[in-house]
């Protein structure tokens, strides 16, 4: 499972608890993620990287992709669409897209 924009890792750790092997990426090194990973004795693979630097050839293919950062990206689909594919290429896998609403104050 790939968690894009993992932040503090809640979804990453929950998916790991349910049996998934998880790669969590974010564009900054969140200390809360590391604290939670240590407290949970987690094996989630955390990498600090920009989504525009990620591509399937370098990271592999994923059965599930969590992508919950679209409101913070200039071109969210360009960041994942051509570069990441969920599944094994046979139509399997899934892409979870949860959009948030920006607050105007």
C-alpha cells in the first residue's frame, strides 16, 4: 500500500495493523510520524520525497494507493496519474481519492 502525503501516519499505521506492507511518503519529515512509528514498533517504510519525484519504475506497483493531498498540489493528477499505477497491471488494485475542502476562514 502506498500512502501519499502520510502526515502523521494514521492511515499508514492502520493499514499496517490490518496486514498491509506500507510505503508512506510526504514532502517533509514529520517528527510525529517518527514518534508514532517508534511507539507502535511499526515497520512502515517512510520516505521524504515529493510526489512529482515518485514514479512506478522506482517504487514498484501498489494494490492500494491513498492520496489525500490533492488540495495542496498544483497538479494532483499529474503527480500520480502518469507516474503511479495501483495494482499489478492486470486491472487489480484500487486508488482511494479523498478530497478535502479548503477553508476560506
